[in-house]
């Protein structure tokens, strides 16, 4: 997410795969929103890869708490 965090439009993409969750849920939402740009004609599918009982699963729990 960090490498493509500025001035990146992905109107040709219709899948976004998140394999490394960030502590800040807004950063992930911004990455997903980069596919929802003017000119996008396809349905966007965001896929989050998270294994059970991992640090990534804990990060997702913390993200959920931040949203509340």
C-alpha cells in the first residue's frame, strides 16, 4: 500500500488483493478506492488474505475497533 500511496489510479483493475493489513483502516480503504475512479466500468472485488491465529488477524480486530 505504501509504495502506491500517491497519484496512482487503477481504473483498469477490477480485483484488489490485500495481503498485508495496515494498522490504519483508512489506508486500506484508500487503496481500494483507487480502483473506483472515473472511467471504471467493471465491478470491483476486494479480497483480503488473512490466515487464522496470525498477527494479521489481530490487526484486523484492531482495525474494527478503530472504526467503532
